[in-house]
C-alpha cells in the first residue's frame, strides 16, 4: 500500500510531499527502506532539481541492477529535474541500460527525446519521439498527447535554433 500511495504522489509531481513522507518512513521503519522506496525518494529529490538526488540515485542504481520499474522511477526523476548537473546526459546514460534500451518502450523514448532536446540534438530527438509514437498501440491515447507535445517542442526548438541569426542575437536586436 505504501508503494501505491508514494507512486500516486510521483505521478502527481508532488515531490516535496513525497520527500517528506519517505523521510518519515525512514525514521520510523524498523528495517532499511527497500530499493524501490529509495528510488521514489531519489525521484522526489531529482524532481526538485536537488543535487543530493543524484547521490541517492547512484546508490539505488548499484542495488537495483536492471529492475525496470525502479529504473523508470529514476528516469522519471531525471526527466523532471530540469536544473540537475548533467541531468540530460545522465538521463541518456540511464536510458541506455539493458532493461530500458529495448527501443520499444514509448516512455523511455519520450524521456530520451526530451533529454536530446535539452542537449540541442533536435533531429535525434525527433527520431526518438517518432519511434515512441509508432510504439503506441493503435487508439492508445494514454500518453499520445504527451508525445505529440514533445514533438512540437522539438520542432519549435529546432526551428528557433536554425532560424536564429548570430549577428542579430548578439547585437541585441530582436529577431
């Protein structure tokens, strides 16, 4: 039941609440927290762009091995934490682990596309998001809107980057 409640907080992006609850659990637990709960704690910290989340994530990764659900929690935290040191690079490294690098998981491809966009690798990001859309079963609208939104962001960022005049941008003249 605890995992269900903490996961609900994760999907609601309630990172501070999730962080507090896991910290309370850790204080009152008679035994160490399980790997998945610690991954949810890392998610809460990463989602707030708190650098200590990277340390917690690294510790969880040594124990989680290739457990897909645990890796997905960490991937989600890296995706949400926009201001983490090398967050996009870490997301790409995590998504290349064998349990996630199947090339058929639309969520992994979605998060990968977002990381590639943050790194300015727009064409690679578009390729990843197009594969993600193609991986969805016909009529599955559960995440389709998120994928289409990411595709729009990639296209807009690429267009902005390609049409930006270096001389105008550096001179302070609006483009």
